[in-house]
């Protein structure tokens, strides 16, 4: 008989809907309850999967049949929800970033350790076939030891437009800022490929009126192994551009948006173009696969008592690097880690 992981979903906004869609494709997971302070959103998602809905997630946490919770709330609400869930004995998948500050991150990690529950931060690019391929190329010597890694990510999200209802993104106290809320994905990727960071140097600027987050940033991260990474990020650009890649001792890899092919070249070899073999999944749907695979992994960890490949410590490390970038920009000098 197939074991089923029973899930409680906390947060029925945009990311909650993305995660719910992924659960529908996972046969050994069942969302049995959802919670959101917006009754309409909660009831609409609950109807999709024949689940119960709650306005207060703490009432949902009292259910003994729930094995894990999936926290899809805005960043500033992560800490309390994770700690409450841990104290209720639930395993926890939490959307990135872990938090807006290190104090809350440490309290979340400590609470899950005390409770003996599994805790994973949802860095979905860890489960993207393109970025898994880069990690493999680092480890098998095709690219080899990282020397330089880079990200250029220029765009103008809808929440930057006047009249957006997603105002928490542009509120520094709620989102943590662009580097914390969004760039953490790439900081985590670079850590995954190259190991722990040593120092951070950055310049950040806010151009958009009426927002308290930075909307332009240039960051250099130096790693303990001697590698470094450059990040150029903008939420203000009226043209979109996305480019991520790595130069290693033995080769290089690069991928341009819209992420349809990864180019790899090693010493003395011609360029290889990598595309994942996904006959049943159109390439434009690759982004949905990332979420499905990260959730499948955590469900497997819960059902089979395995350790998640992404931890709360990984979430904290990415947050610390982002916070170091803010301090560097303020003080006009490189910041040595740890903070």
C-alpha cells in the first residue's frame, strides 16, 4: 500500500497556488487542509483538492493527521509560522528566503531542531535539471573547480508598478529587500557550486519612488576556495535580460533566459548543448517542474525519514550573504563573513 503524506498548506496567495498545482501531480502527497486570512482565497484553493480550509493556521496545526506543512507566506510571516508548526510536531517546507534577519532565522532553525522535525527551505533551482547539470559538471571535472560565476538579472516585476496589490515585496521591513527576497536563489546556487563565502562587496541603489527596497544592485562574493561571483540585479529595468554561468578550471557553462538550453564547453572540446529529456513536458513548463521536484523530494524525506538536501542552514547562509551586501554598500567596503 502506498504511503500518503498529508499536507497542510499555509498561505493561499501566488506561491500557495503554485505549490498546490505541484501537489496535484504527486501521487504520494495529499493536501488535506489550507489556511489563509483571506477566506475567499482559502476556500477556493480548498475546493480544488477537496480539502478543509482555515482562516487561522494555528487551528489547522492542531490536526493530528497532518504530517507536514508547506509555508507559502510573505517573508516577514515565515518565522512565527515555522516555529508554531515545529512546536506542533509538523515537518516543514518553507518558501525562500528563510527570513528577513538572522535572529529569526536562528530561532526557526533552533525550534525545528528542538522539535526533531525536518526543515527545508524551498530553493527550487536546486531541483532544476539545468542547474543540476552545472553542479554535475563542477563535480565530474567537465567544468571543474569554480573560478568565476555570474548572474545578470534585469527586469521589472509587476509588483513594481503603481497600483500593485503585492505591496509587501517593495516594503523593506516585510520582504527584506531585493537581494534577500529574490537574489537569494542565485546566492544559494553559487554556494552550492563553490562552497562557503568569505567576503562580500556591493553597491545598491533605490531609483523607484515610493518603495523602500533597493531596485538595483551590483555584488561581488569571494569564496573560501578562491572563486568569486558577480551579481548584477535590477527590478527597475524596462528591458529584461537573464544570464547565468560559470567559468571553471577545465571548462565553462552558460545559460541565457528563457532557460531553454545550457551551453557547456571543456578544454579542447566543442560546445555541447544540454537540454533535459522531458518528452511529456514542454520546455516552457520547465519552471513548474522545479517546484514539483522540490516538493517530491521533501515528501520522500518525510515518508522515508531521509535528510533534505537543502536545510535551514542553507537558507541562513544565503540570507547572511545578502545582509552582508547591504552592510558593504552602507559602509563602502568589503564585509568579511561571518557577520
